[in-house]
C-alpha cells in the first residue's frame, strides 16, 4: 500500500493486521530514507537503529519473509521513502495499491507534527511516479483508494479494495483493539497517538479547516495535478 504521510495509512495497516490470515510490515524503507537524505525526523536515531539502512537490504528482507500467520503480507509504504536512487523492480512481486488524500488536508495535518515541510515530504509526486510505473507494467490502473471514502464507508470501500486485489473481504478489518502493536515502527510515539486510541475507522471530519498559509498553499497547488491524476482512478467513482 503506497501512501503519503498523514493519511489513514496506519489505520489501514491495523485493519489488515486484524485479519487472522495477515501480517504486516510498517514502513520498511524509513531508515534507508533517513540515512540517504540526512533529514532530521522525530526519533531519527531510533529509526536508524531499528531497520536496515541500505535499501537493497530492506528489499531483500521483504522478499525473504514468509508470513507466519497466513497467506497475506501487508506492506505499508510511504511513497517518498522510495528515493529515485532506490530500485523498484521488487514491487513486481507485489499487488500494489495506492492510498490518497487531498494535499491541502495532508499539509494541514503534517505541520502539526513537523513544521518543516516541502513538496517531496508529502509523497504525492513519487506516488504518482510509482503508480504510472505499475500501470504501465500491468496494462491497466492498479487500485486507488481515497482515505476519506474509507472513513465514509469502511465496509463498502474495503470490500471494493479486497475485490480489486483478488482477496476475500473479512469483517475483522472493520474494528481492532486499541493500543500499540509489536509490529509498529519505533517512530509510533511521535506519530501514532490517534490510531493507538482508535478501535476502528473514525467518522470523516466535518469541520472546515482554516485556510492554508501562503507557503503551504503553494505546496498544495504544486501537488494537486499529481493527486488529481490518481484520484480519477479511485475506487467507487
């Protein structure tokens, strides 16, 4: 599942992990991304110690894992973690789906956690590049799902997603116990406070967000064509 930050990516991981036939991997290229870029993210040193710092090693670990709980292995990926210097041939062995959110909403949420942000940090450009690559390989668009649609109709959208991935929907995906998981990345204390309190998909937000300041609006405007290129393929349209 290819997402950007501040979407419902961790809730989606919870949803799949609650199936009895599925295990998950949480952002397995995060350390490689931080090591290559030198960026200062929350809990940077802990992340670097927790994972392979070489993208090839991370990809090898994924390809060598045999899920012990059943046939499904859910990989939660941040698209921007896959730097242009990181290879993507390994994704041909996966069924790839794309989780999207309006860039203005992403930015409003992102700056609450990390004030410094640029276009590359929200991942939508890289997400589109990976989508285009996968669509060309398959000869058709891979599944795209919008976080807001999942929140509005969890059962309907997860059923549609599972059908597009050729796996059975399981009602266990609709709710999960609150709390942290052993499968969560070590960065969870900085980012996962809301999902740790959750027991299912929350109702969509109704309150209007305040207008973005100019510097964030410019980033949102740059990101919008890439978001819209993906949105036209979203499930349920």
